[in-house]
């Protein structure tokens, strides 16, 4: 009897150079940190539930389809940390 297991993400792939590039972006200025926090949303707002002809449909959140989602979340966290730790700013307005 065999069981189905979901495939694990590839350890090496064509997108890895872009992932590494995003992971190595350094935050140097408050302006840069604020821009990152404004551009990268704190939640994934794209999941929708709707009814069409009496049938219920659910579209998945688009962030789950984005192959760089984890890297963008980490970049946003680094920007928030920079603003809070280095600049001493209150970042509660960026947190959902």
C-alpha cells in the first residue's frame, strides 16, 4: 500500500539566484525601509470566495503562487527591524 506525500520544494533550481539576490538585499536608509514596507503587504489579500450560478468558488491567495513569497516576507521583516532597531521608529502602523 502506497501513500501520497506532497513533493518537497526543489533544493536547487532556476529561481535560486533571484531568491539569493532578494535574501541579500541590505537596508541602508529609512527611506528604503519605508518603501519596502509600503510595497510588500503584511497579509495576502487576494483570497476570494464568491458564488456563481449557485456554486461556491474559492480562489487561492496569489501569494501562495508567488515563488518568492518567503523571500519578500523576510525582506519586509528586515525593513521593519531596521526601522524599529536602528532608527527607533514606531512600526505599529505597518503591522496588520
